């Protein structure tokens, strides 16, 4: 199957302010984030992306714009890669939310967490968020392979909880343990789906991601590449 590179957006104004951005308007990259965005273009410019699909939120589009311009690849937008819909938690300070009873559920048993409803912002459960994100990545990955071949590479630009959900699914990690995964701003993770099982080949990488070697044709599903430390 194709290679899916997962890029978290660079540092945003909400990150620096310590608030839960969600789908709130007016959240863009801060000065540090713009520097990270430029560095992302340098780090990933040598990779042969055949498709770039992004969350529609500005902080993701701003992060990938320099890379997309350099590569000459159009950026598609998908709501399914968008941030979790936090409902009434949207835009609130994290320090304040940490005092809410629901915070403990989000941290300890996220599969049971449902964000509170709001007249202004949509809400969903963490389980619903994970299901839509994983389904979208798997669907797009299959489309990329069908159109471009088994070793094609594509880029998904999204958010921390979305990427953690995708990585947890690929690593067969229960959703209740997905908070153990760390996804920093402007970090890259790499997942490869195969007919047998997915492989997590790189995680939370902020260095230069070199071209990924093709799997050993004598080894089913590319086990040799993974076992050889390519991730």
C-alpha cells in the first residue's frame, strides 16, 4: 500500500495562548509557527508526494502552504481530517478545562468522553472523532495506491488528536491509551498500510524525513524495511 505521511500543523496562536482552539475562527500560526512552516518545506521538499490532503482549518493550510508551493501540488481539504469538535469547550483555556470532571475522562478513558454541546460549535465524542479520521486516512490511502501504485506517498495535514487516533489505530493501540502518544507541532509521523496489517514507521519526527525505501520484494508486506529500522 501507499505511504501516508502525517503532519501536524505548526505552532498556532491558540497553542501559545494555552487555549483549546477546536474549530474556533481566528486561529492562525504564530511567529514560531511560521518559522516551523518554512522548516517543514525544507524538511519534506525531497519527498515525492502525489497528493496532499489537509484539514480545512487555517493553521493546517498555513503550515503546508510553503511545501505545496515548492512541490507544485494542490492542497485538497477534508473535514474528516479537521480538529475534534469540542462543542462548549471550544476556545476555553486549558488550565480552566483541566479542572472540569470531564478532563479526567478525556485523559484516562477517552473512549467514553463526549464533549459538551454548544449552540455555537458542533460537538462529538473522541470515539466519533477517531472513527472519522481513521476511515478518511484509510480511504484516501487506498485511493492513492489505486491511482499511483503501491509505493506512492501522500501527505495528510491535521491536528494532534487526529494524528494520535490514526497512529493508535495503526499500532493496534486501544483508544483509551492514545494519550500515551505524543504529537508535537510541525512533527511528522509515517504509517504504511498493507493487506496484512499497518506499520508505524516513524513517529513525532521533527527532523528531516528522507525518502522511504521500497520493501524487500521477497518479504511480504515490507517486514524487512520495518525490522531494519526504517521507521
